[in-house]
């Protein structure tokens, strides 16, 4: 018996690793997809390779698609990454680390691969609770994408239905960490920091939200334990 | 006075060149976007460079994004391109030259660039009349994309509205050729053939539809005149 495939967007971070672990726990063959899009460093892509391997992915593609061609984000242009912000500050406005249309671009590419391998599910690790700043992490965007996806494709025109699975969308960071831990996911394999030093910087929004999540989950972060 | 920008998807073919010429005639600054996505040959990308230059594009980006990573089309995998088909045969089913999710991928990337340069219009040269086979050339897909685009972006979340301009969507190939000719577009700069020989093959669907268009418009194809 061949299991059904699912394309899983895998950044190398904590959230997408958890979403992919959930896909695996539901019995899907994992087609892991990462993007070398000109982000500030390669550490998260190395983490994605480790996570894909740990999850026994059927295939892992790292696609190069250089969004530095137009920049427009602290992750793809020479704009400083904010440091040491409070949660209140983070929630005040869409941050400069927003990459224009990134999740739409990634989901569209995932859809292309899904159609080729006859997968109908795409897993994405967005969550709108702990970081509502990004418009493309909201459920309403995902549902709209799903409709568009079904009109954009041969499979959709022939009656197939693509489903965007965002199992974390309404979970807090600590709930995500507890869920992944329960599935045996080793968060020491993941990388969240926006900068690419030897150790996580501990001060960017991504490090701060990760630390808050582990703290609220009452667990040490295995990445810090390992590297400390 | 700075004119408003528009991102124009430019494949190097006849349709997208016409759509970009229409954008220019409406006074937009052209941000031309082409994709090196693993298509069978580079001739159409060379054509795109010529067209962008002829239209006085403000900038032209050719982005590499290799869809051969998963293939699934006669344009991105080792699947033969059909030859010598009648229109009736072409219209019977979605052809093997369909590239999974291609227009959705291209529009999503165009949207990212548009947001960065504060353009609100994206021009795409799809038409559903003369080649209804591709699901992602239909108006309903474009309107759905527009809605998704406005939810996917910071600009959309802040009240901006992106508009997908598909001026050719309900035109026949001969009407397109007449419109571009009236705007002074030199179709000798464009390339439509799916294969990459010295001269257009004259037998693939794209060559056949182009020939039919010029014939119905009562004009010689300047590309053939030039190369002949």
C-alpha cells in the first residue's frame, strides 16, 4: 500500500518542523520543501535538512529562488533586524522582517510540486496567535489561497481538491512545543534565529518568541542546552 | 512627476509582449519580470530581454526558479512536445505543456516585487479564448488570485488593492496581434515556439496558434520574414 503524499513547507524553524511532524503522525509521505530565497544565512536550511532526515521525508527539495532580486525585507535586503523588542512592540505593526508575498510564493511553489506527485495536502507551520503581525499567517489568507489553488491547477479543474493544512494556526508557541515534543520531535535540530551566528542571538523577535514558548511550556530549549 | 509602476510578466512570447505594450500605452512604468524556470530553451528569455528594452522598461529581472526540481510538464521534464495537432485536438484536454501552478507561481512572485516598488497593477498576457486548455489562463482564476493577493500582503492588509490586469483575456490571437501592431510593437522581437531551434518549428501548438493569429489578422509574421 502506498501512503498519500503531503508537501510540507520546511523552513528549518520550530513551527514548520512541528507541522511536518504532525503530517507524518497522520501517516502522510513527506515531500519536504525548503527555499534558498536569499535569507540572511544558511543555518536554517541546514536545520531543514536535519529535520527532513529525522522525519524520514520521502524527498527533500531546497529550491533556489532569490528574492534579493527586489529585496524589501530585513531578511532579503540590507535592513537591520530589530533586537530586544517587547511583545507589545512586536504586535504594534507588521515588522520589517516581513518578506513581501513570501507565504503566497512558497505555497504556490508547493502546489506545483503537490500536483506533480498527486498530493492533495500542503502543510504549513503558520500560527496567527503568537505572531499576528504577518498577514500571510492568517487563516483567512490560507482559505483564500485554497480556493485560488483549485482554480489554478489541472487537478483542480478536473475536480481534485487541494487542502492547506495549518495545524498550528490557532496554537500558542508553548502548545506547539508541547505537541511536537509529544511526537518525539527534537527541537535541538531546528533553528529560529534571524541571524546566522554560531549560537542564536537571543534578541531578535524570533529568538524571543521561541524563548517565551519554551518558558511557558516549562521546558529547556534543547538547542540552547546542546550549544551551551 | 513619477508615474505609477506596473509589474509586467514577460515570457518573451507574443501575448505577454502585447500586454506589456498595453501597460506602457497606459502610462505605467514597466517592471518587467521573466522566469528562467527550466523551460526547454533560452530563446524566449533572450526575446524577453529584447522586448523589455524596446518597451523602455524601468527594470527587467529574469529570476531563476527551477521547476525541473519536480518536472511534471513537457516544458520542464523529458516529455515530448506535441506536434502538428489540429485546434480540435488542442482543445480536447489540458495539454502536456501545462506546467503545474505556473501562472500562480509567476503572479505570486510578481506580487512580491509589486509590493516592494509600491506598484498596484500586475499585467499578465493570458487569454482564454484561443487556448482554453490552461486552467490558470481563465478570468475566474485571476479574480480569485486578486482576492488572495490582497490578503497575503502588508499592502493589502493596510487597505491597498492589487489589480491583476489581463487585457488580452477575452481577445482572439488575431485581435491581440492587431492591438500590439497598432501600438508599434515589433513581433519580430518575440519568440513563441516551444522548441529552441534556430527557427520556430512551425508544428508545436504555440507555433500553430501564432500562425493562425497572423493569418487571421491578414499580416505576415515578422519573425518568419526576418529569419526566413
